[in-house]
C-alpha cells in the first residue's frame, strides 16, 4: 500500500492495529524550538529517530538530551535514536530551530528498559556494486548490536550509493512464518530523495511468475508491505533514502525468502550475504 505524503499534523501515519501492517506503527512529528510532543502506544515498543533537528527525550524517568545531529536533510549527519518500551509515555522537546522526528514501532507485549543509540552505536553495512546497480549503505539504529535490549523491532536507514539503481534486490519476501525458510515481518518505509524532486518505483509482486503492482514513490511517500516480493528503484541522477521499520510476529531476527526466479543473483552481488545476516 502506498500512502502519498501529506500533512499528518503529528498524528500516526500507520496507527496501532493498521489492517495492512498490524505489527507496525509509524508517525512523523514536526516541532519548532521549545515545542514538546507526548505520546504512548499501548502494545507497541517504539523508537524515536530525528530525521532532522535535535530533541531532548524523557521516558520512564530517564532523560536523553540532544538526540539527533542532522541539519538540512537525512544525508546531513548520522542517525540517532531512543528506544521507548511498550506502552511507555515518551516526551520529546525540540531544542533546535525545527525538528522532524520519525517514531517507529512494533507490536510487543513485554516492557523492557529505555536506552539511547548514538552515532558510535550504529551498525553500518555497505554492499552491492555500481556494476550490478545494487550499491547501497545501511545504518542499523536498532540492529544486531541492540538484540538483547529490544523485543521485535528492527529500525534502519537505507541509502542508495551513487545516483540511480535498485534496492531490495534480489526480490524477497517475509510474510509467512515457516522457519527455517522465512519469518513473518511486517514492513513500513518512508522515502526521501536528493534532490527532493526525484522519485522512484516500489514493486510488489504477490506471486512468483505473475504480474504484480507498482507504486510511484516521491519524497515523503510511505509504503506498507504486507505480502509479496518488494524491490524498489530510484531514477538515474537521484539518490534515495528510506527509513525502514520491521516488526516480527514471533521473533526479532528476520529470515528473508528470496524469489526463486531471481535467487541465483545472490551469488552475483558483492557483500549481500553479510547484509542478510545483519537483520537480527
């Protein structure tokens, strides 16, 4: 499902219990200096990630000051985040001129402890190549390094390296629990482009060998992936970023099932097996 960009007025874009991706939660909060925003999502653990700007965060008696160090866009510095336990009240206060803040969530029952993730705590992965048109960089905010502190939520930022090319290829899906071959993980993306008048394509093929759907994605587009194989591409001459939320049904580690007709290309893309291993 494609949700075109709109002014959400700090209300959830993907709310708890969404019929397409019930395991996910997603909000974009926009603030100006001195403004605060308070939220809590019963039944969902969440993560606060400033896209731009800086906020102070309070949750369960803990303070995490000066979260976020990016200026004009998501390419301008490294991401940072604060993990908010299931159902906990979180307060963010803008301490820069403006701030745009992503709030990612996954359905989870247990209440864990809050913590912050700073630039030094990120798990960075780069794979693919210009020749295979799959060159990209991943910055895991809630990734393998935080595995023992999070329930079912994975949060990452994905960047195309260079201008143009494919991401999420070879095509894969993760919509069915059938270990060890695949796990059920709902997935939500929010896209940005540089320059921001760029755009791309999100494919969604429900069944191998049969035609699927395609969505024209623009700066600020949100995509919800429930079932099917889902590669995406950016137009030549533009860079693409997408904020990625994964919520597991029964476990946090993601097991991707690669589309049989394209699975042999795993052997042609440099570093892709290391990338696959990091989604845990």
